C-alpha cells in the first residue's frame, strides 16, 4: 500500500422492501414443491439449518406461486435491480459528499439478469450521471463478484488518479426461482438466496489521506476442471442454478493453499468473507485456522439477508468498517470458475 493506493471513500448497502421470513419460505416452498419433488422433505432441513432468519426480495411472496418465463423474470430484474442500484449508489455518494454528476467511472456487477442497455444506463437519468461517464458492466462473476468487482474498480481508479469511481454490485437471486425445474441444487438455492445491492466510491490521489481505507491489488485463482461446481445453465424459461454440495468441503480442502500461493506471508488482522452459507462459514474458519465464531459478522449478515451473491461480502465489509476496526483486512469470496477472489484492504 502507498499514498497512491485507491482509497475507499464510502460504502453503502440496500435491500428491497419485501421481507421473507425463513419459516414462511419453508411453508410456501413445501406447498409449491412437495408434490412435484419427492425428495423435498429429505431436503427441508436445509431451510432450518441455513443460519438464515430473513431475506429480502424484489417481488412479493405470492409472485412465486405462478410459473414465469424470460420476459417477466427480466422485467422483475430490470425494475428491482435498477431500484436497488439507485438506492445503494445514492447512499454511497451522499456518504462520500459527492454528486452523481461527479462520477467518472461506473463498474456494475450483476449475474442474475440480463438487460441492454445495462443497469447503469437505466439508472443514469434518475441519478443524474454525466453523459460522458465511463460504464463498465461486468457479468458472470456470481458470488465472487463483490470482491472481483471491487478489484476491477480499484484498478481503474489507480489508472486514472483523481477520477471518482463508483462500483455497484446488485443481484436479484429470487426472481430465478423455478417451478418447472426441480433438482437438489434448486431446493438448496431456494433455502439460501436473497436480493440486495452494495455500492462503493473510490478515488486515488485526491483526498488520499489516512481517513480512508486503502485498497490493494486484487488476486484471483481459478481451479482447473471445476466448471461444474457453481454457475448457471441457460434454459427455455430462465437460468438454472449449478450449486454443488461439495462447495464447503472444497473450500476447506483447497482455499488455504491457494491463498498462501497468491499472497505468501501476507499478514491479516481480519478476514472479510463472503458468507455463502452456514456450512461455508464453518469451512472458512477451519481452513483459515480461525477460532469457531470468529466470522461473527458474516453469520449476522447471512442471518438477516441470506446469500445475496455478489453484494453479500460488501455487506460484511460495511459492517466491519463501521465497527471502528484498524489493520489489514483481506476480502475473500468464492465463485463460478471455480474461483477464489482476494482483495487486501488497509484500515488506518
């Protein structure tokens, strides 16, 4: 880290208004899926053991009672994700003491829907971005998107000192729920995923003093022959989740070795991890040699919001930074590829 490192001026989060309680989701899922999926009751404990109390959705609970195709899923994504984008971005800019017309670069991370023009364009008039703002939409990073997207934003910030860089990660996982496609992965996804957004404002050079956390250089590791662990299939009525049950055990077995290869001898005072699920958090504590319960903020975020994919780790980062922490942080997330994404952050 140096005085020329990108500085994190602000971070803000947003969730949609529809609050889904985990008990209600289990009841609704049983009513909708039990007759269609013979193994539902065997997998029902996943709802109770997920470590989740509530989640949020861009659509109300009764939306899931009817079948949906690409058109209405995309409309729900476009409407809900744009609102979340605007809310998170507005909060982050306000915290940084900046206006939308002062933003020079926008990095938008999202993997749960496809719209063209992209979300940043849909939000542009509402927020007041300049007509010459650089737009960098990023698709396909999944749960690694929060860390990888922030790394991309930091690289762009470092390349253009003084530019205001806004990074927004937004996902509407719930609109991908399928009545027509039932597999174990679909049930587990139904038990885990929620919607949300997070926004970060970065700048290098100007105002780069010790009041703001410094962002280091991001790192990624992609394991060969692991494409089937996590991702999407593209099907007639929507995206189909690929979510392998081996993720916790894979993380426990492989993450530490990859981390040490990418960042040898790097001291970490606080790991900031994407809480993919209760079992994943436990596996992370094991492989990182952390005492049980160390990743307390990760569990709190998961309990309140579920797994929101890309934004989730930024919810954790926001809460950690609000706790007046100092020292070396390491943001960590696993995603499709199968990929490990790392980003060091120094808090003074």
